[in-house]
């Protein structure tokens, strides 16, 4: 673990005690790591289309939900919106991530990229996203006194003008849906993946929005998240989230680049990590929307530039 010489209230000492579920956009969920392959399985297996049984599928799903980094982390990243028509929109941001008893938790600060006159908003916004079986999200815009809960239909709305990502994409509640069906192997990019169809609870915001299921593809060797497809009532793909690359940082693997594409508009938003610091110990108060604790300033020396 790195020790950072800044005021103590920014941090609290604790050990990495247990694996918590998730993976995803930033969590990475996200699939935040593919640190170790399954015991007794060589990488050659990734070139074979092997179908697994339901019991093995359940084991792999449990392994996927239990992935996490060793320690907390901080990413400096860029969001680049690539519309089918129109100008590119760019934002830069910082993400702090940790885990608590509810699951992965993240805090984001986003603003127009430096020197980017093409961003549609000059506001700095902050988000706190709690993943897990009961996900929540809060937002604070420039000039606001505190964080406000994101509820109802707002969960499915873009977090920034001209950006595909919504709180739903960050929360990734489908990772924790209890009902799922194993669909078999398939290829994602150059990897073989095992595909699962996650089924929303009958009474849920997702079902109310016409989400019939969410297909997730897990790497056949590492159980890392490779792709997410949100499916509509007619099994049509509403959006596709693809992990395009991983990077080894300070002896741990993180997601480096992700692209989310909206099928209706053909617009895409690309998330790219520009610098990363892992193995940190962050104060839990920075993930509390009721706390006034400022976000920590991580020394540049602790970042790897990607």
C-alpha cells in the first residue's frame, strides 16, 4: 500500500479484507482486474469454444462478482463523445474508487477537457456512485451546496450533455440480479468469452424502462468483464459496452479503455484512463454524500501515465 503524506482525515488505515462484487464501466466495476487466471487453466483455453454447465457457470459468476483491486485507487481519465453526426465532445475527470460492505463505491469529478472548446457544458460536476445489490447515485453541480440523490427516470439520463453514459451504466445493477441464464461461449474482440443473460426483477426500474435482459460476456480464462449488451423487449440491442483494453499498473491490472455505443443514435462515448494510482487507502468519508470532506490530492509521483 502507498502511504500519502497529506492530512490524516483524507485517509484511514485498513486492510483489503474481502472481495466484493462487481465490475463494469469504472468498477469496474469494474472487471477492474484480471490479475490471476483460473487454477489449472492455460491461456490456450481462450482459443477454444468450450461450453460449460450450469454449476460451472454459477461458479464463474460468483468469481466475477468477487473481483476487486488490492487497495483503493485513483484514475485520471478522459471521456470522448463521438456522435454519428456533429462535433466531438470531450471531458476530463478524476475518479476515486474503493469498496465497502455494500459493494464498489466511486466518486467522480468531471469538467471540459483542458483547451477543448467543443464541450457543451463548462460546469464541473461531481458524482458518487454506490454499486451493489441496492445501487444508489448522487450528483453535485458547480454552485450547489450538497449532493442530491439521482432517482426515478433520471437514473437513465446522460450524466453530461452529449455523453452516452448514465447513472444506470455506472451503477450496473444487472451484475447483481439473482436470475440469469447461461448462453454459451462466443468471441469478443480477440478473446473467447462465456455469455450470461441477466434477467431484471419483475418490479424494477429496468423492467419499467423496457429492459428485457442484459447480456454480459466474461473472459473464459480470467472471468473479467469484456462486454455488456442491454436488450430491449424484442431482444434488440439498446446499447453495447465493450472493454477494449487492459493495462498493468503497479503490479495490478486495470481497465484502460471502454467504449459505450447507443444503438438508436449510433453515438459512442469512449472512456480512457490517462494515469492511474492503485494500492491506496482512501478515507471512506469522501464517498459519503452527506460529508463535507474534500477529495484527496494524490501526488503525481504515485501515478503511472498510460
